[in-house]
């Protein structure tokens, strides 16, 4: 056979094969069942929040295993954006345009705040796991999860008020959840003084001195572990008579061990609980616990919700959004419901040393 | 008010530690070495590695950390700046290279040590000492004393030592310095070694006072740069004084203005000096330089 003719025949056969396999995929005629729902998970595996990202993977994969057992195959596509906003946007573009995902799960504020506007005209359901609230303002197909910082800080303020603290000040990080926390505190203490700072600030000597000088008896600060370490160090070194309120993902075990005396009389808000059954399932599958049960439990809860909604509606987006909005309560991490596409959780308050109230 | 002043002096002393090495490089090699911030961070992480991870005693760990920082600075010069200079790179190109090195070194620190906050606990965190009604900790006293010693010591070094005079000669006119038998490249190398050793000292003290994060060098070098501009970037004592002034100005402003304006104070000072006194408080007002 002439080589040229052989080459043409080969090319035609290969092209036919590609087209036919694509057609089979489109019609779902491949033996084995329906096409799996594809969920893109955009998180941090190698950046500052890598340990949280790994916890998310554990929870998401556990959810997938359970869904598959119930005849709902799910394919997860993970993207690592290292907490860099521009990488989050390109990751999402790849997930949507190349991987053809049916839904997105985006973690942390930098990614959520960057991706949300980009998804404004998209027909993809997005779930933003971040303290910020604004991501769901861009699209009716977006949902938000994680703690309500306004409600959490309001509860902290209520507890300080019940303790007789006359004035509570706020050390406000210049980021959306810092502003939400301030709003929550001011629902109880309308004149709460505020000292703001940029993330990365290490020296809180003057802001804390100023809060103390304005008569505050307690300070509320939500941010990151380094913020708590730096603030509590100043409180100890300068012997400031200030109680401390924050979220329990900021006041880590290391912070509690080092600054136990400064945390006495303080309050922390966080998720009420993670169910023992979920913890057992994690241990059974992985033989270890995740760095953070919250991340794993949130991913587990919401991957299941998203997949169920999509399967119930045959991937029809508006229907799936409605189904997702009606998701029932789930005890895994105290999920109660979605309100205006924002997840509502049981909020737990513990003393500064982590003892539940 | 005394407490606020003290807070400002402590912050200024930290900026001064960074500004000193920064100004030393600028006054000799005539370009802005932004990677200096990463050298500071490198010194801090080196102390963490030797003291916390390898559990070596503090003083040997500190000496090793200073050596690592000095070596890191020397490598930056040998592998990046020197080849660029030989290719006729302008100060702008060298500045951009410095930025790239800053990002590269911070990324390496992130890769090696991870992004979670690290803590160096040489001294326990305790209530500070009373000082006329204000409070200061022993470590903060050390920081202020070291900054003061640097001010005096570097001035004496630049004025009375052979190496100091070589650095000044090269800074003043490197062609004439070469004619006089001074090796310009060797002088640059020594300047980087010395400046980076000072950065190592800064990294040790900053790491003990605050926490370690891979990007800690970026904010420090911006403050150090601002302080150097205010004090006179080609005068090492001037840079130290400018940094002290910056620290005090920031904290006094934070007392009377919303604290969110703290960084704005630094940049307003920078703009004012660039506009009205670009040579800084103690900078020289020479004409065209070689």
C-alpha cells in the first residue's frame, strides 16, 4: 500500500475513534452508568494554608466515597492556588473551560474574592468557603459557607457584656471579615473604639495602648494566628488589663499553651462541634486525623449537598440552586440551613482557654 | 506619652537595623538592594533552624545565623549583581534584580520552612521593666542598644578603618579608587558581606521580638528604605537616624490618628523628603557621581 494512502487511512481511523469516543461520552452510552458530576475544588495545597487544604481534600474524598456508594458518582478536580488571587482565577478558568466542571468549591478569602466577580456571568454553581460575604453578591448561582463573623463577634460582645465589661474595643484587620466583626461588636457596644491594621502587622503596642486609654476592658480581634501571638505578647509584656476575644481557629493550641493567663476571662467563637461519627469515618479511611476537622467537615458536607442537588435536577442549574438552597440540616459540623445562599451554622462559644460554655 | 515614644524608639531601632545594611550597600555600590529584606528574613530563619530545630545553644546558633546571612548576601552579589554590573547594567536593572531576589529568597524560605508562623523563644515572654512609668522588655533594650552601637560603630568604622575608607573611596569615585589600587569588586563583595552580617543581626533580633513569616522581609525593607531616604541613603548614620525618626513618627501618629494611617505616615514622610530634601537629613549633596 502506498505510504501516503496508509497515512491518510490511519488519520481517518484515529479521527473516527476520537469522534466516536466523544459521542459515547456525550450520550452516556458507556457501560457503567451516568457521567459523574464534576466538582472543581480550588484550595491551597502548597501555600500558607496548605494544611487546611489537605484537610479539605480528605473531607471531599470521603464525601465522594459515600456518594458513589449511593449510586452518585462524583469526580473531584483539585487545583492549588497557593492563596494567590491571580492563580485562583486562572485555576477556575481551567476548571470551567478545560475540565468542564459542573460546580466549584473555592476556599479562603483571597481566592473567593478574586473568583466571584469572574463567575458573575457563569452558569456554574459556586460555593465559597470564606469569611467574606461579598462573593455571593455577584451571581445568583453562588453560595457562601464558613462562620458568620458578624454573628460570632456579636456573641463575643454579648458575653463580655454579661461579664460586666463596660467597653469593648476592636483590633480590626483591614479585610472584609474584620469589618464584619466590627459590625457584630457594635450591635452590642455601639461606641466600640476601633484600631485598624494591615495584615502582616507585627507591632500592636500602640494600638492596644490606645484602646486601653479609651477605657476598653476587652479587645476583639479576628485574623490569623500570628495576630493573636503578637497581641497577646504585648498584653503580657505591657501588663495591659485587657481581656481577649477572637475565633477559635485563630487562637490555636500553641497560642493557648503560651498565653493561658492572658486568655483567662476571654471568649472565643467557632463551630459548635464536629460530629464524632464524622471523626470516626475520617480515622477509618485515613488512619489519622486532619490538621483541621473544620475544613474536612465543611468540604464533606458541601460536596454532598452540591452533588445531590445536581443529580436530583439532572444538572439543570436553576433547579440545582433551588435544591441546594433547601439543603436540610446536617450534624457533621452543625449546618442548619442556607439563608440567602449563605450557610448558617451553630456557633459555639468557649472560654479563652477553650472550655465550652 | 512616654510609652508611645518608647514604642516608637523600639520600632525605629528595628527599622534602623535594616536601614544600616541597606544604606551601606547603597553608599558603596550605588543601587537599591531590595533583596536586603530577604537577607534579614534569612538570618531570622537561620536562627530558628539552628536554635529551635537543631537545638544548638543560642550564641553558637546566632553566630551561625549571622554567617548564613552574610553568605547569602555575598552570593547575591557574586551570582547576580556582579555579572549584571559587568554587562553594564544600570542601577534600575540592579534594582529590578534585587526585587527578583527578594521574591526568590522568600519563596525558598516558604518552600523550606512552610508558611505557618514560627516562633523563636530564647527568652520567656514576661512582663517588661518599669521605666519612668513606661514599660520596656530586656530584649527591646538590647534592640535599642544595638541600634545605637551600630550608629556609633559604623560611623567609626567608615571613618577610621582601612576597609571603611576603601568603601567610602569607591562610593565617592570608583575610577580614582581603582587608580589608587583599591579593587572595586573586592570592596563591593566586602560591603555585601558586612551589610548582610548586619542584616543577620537584625533578623535575629526581629525574629526574637516578633514571629517569623516568609514575607517578613518585604515590610521591613520598605520601612528600612523609607528610613534611609529620610536620613540620607548614602549616609549610614543618617539612615539609622532616619529610621529611628520614622518609628517615632509612626507611633505618635498612630496615637492621634486612626491607626490605619500608620503606613501612610511612612509614605507621606517619604514623599516629603523626596520632594523637599531628597538627600535626606544627613545625606551628601554632591554633584554628578561616577
